[in-house]
C-alpha cells in the first residue's frame, strides 16, 4: 500500500499474548491523546509534518526508540435526554457515582 503517515492499526491480544489483527484506519482516532500521553509524541503535529514531506528520520521517529511510559485512560461522557427520545443533551455533571 506504501502508506506513510499516521494511522491506526488495531489488534486484540489473547491470554497467551497472541495478537489478532482487526483493522487499519488511515486516520488518527479521537483516542490518539492516550498514545500521546504515554509516548510524548504529538501525533497530529507529526502527521502534518509527514504530509508536508518530512521523513521519519527528520522528525526523529524511530520505532525502536519509542518507549511507553506509564499508563493513560480516556473516558468519554455522553448525555442523552430520556424525555426527548434519548436525544443528545448538554449540561453540567452534578453527580458522579
């Protein structure tokens, strides 16, 4: 495919650490900030630089040198109004359980 830019490759890993391929997406996903937190790499800036012609070497990207540090979790909070057929809603979070 000769695709050379940021994208998403998804796998599932079983209990024996065997990876199973799910899909490839030629775009950055909303959850990219989790990867940015644990790698220290600004993925959006990197994608723009590569699209502009920069090489991985010029940007300083070398897969063997990318070391995850720590962990990160991203949560999405969505609201729906049951009185309006569960239409999307806005407001202030006033209770968390």
